[in-house]
C-alpha cells in the first residue's frame, strides 16, 4: 500500500492517512478482506507516530471501511458496491459543504457554484 504523506501539507498526517486509505478502499484498489499494514508497520514505513496511525485507523473502523480482528490485525471491510457508493457520496458531500456555504455567504449564486464545480470536474478528469 503506497501512501503519499507530506509534512509540508496543512492537512494533519492522520487525516492524510485516513483520506488516502479511504480512497483506496472506495475505489477497490484495496479489495474486500485484504489485510492492511499493522499500525506499527505503517508508522515505521512512513516515519510517523503510532498514535497518528492509530487515530486514522480508529476513524476507518468507525466509518465501517476497516475491521479490526483481535490478534490478526486490520482488514478491509466486506462492503457491497452500493455501500461504497453511498459512503463515497456522503463523504464528498461533507467535503463540499463548507466551501459551498462559504461561496453562498460571499454572495455567489447557486448557478455560478454549479458552473465552477463543472469546470473543476473537467479540469480534473483523468
């Protein structure tokens, strides 16, 4: 599992770990029931605190994306495709909430916000 963590980012390291593992799971890059690295192994590999990794893993478990098996480690949860789609939609909506609210407070119309989102989609298509 390859993660791209940066000390220079404004995003906390635990959040970078959480976001990237979540994306790997929701896009099926990490298949159902696949083990993920132990907390200690991930901390050692990326030279971060065990507490940082633990915080990310705890959130992944809370979100239902990962299951912890006592004595065996952490594994990707066995989610149906529809559940992953719902989770992805919910998470994306939450990520968009604050910027949209800010734009509306700043007087940007809903139509302009939609146009800007469409532009960003086009710019970021892979």
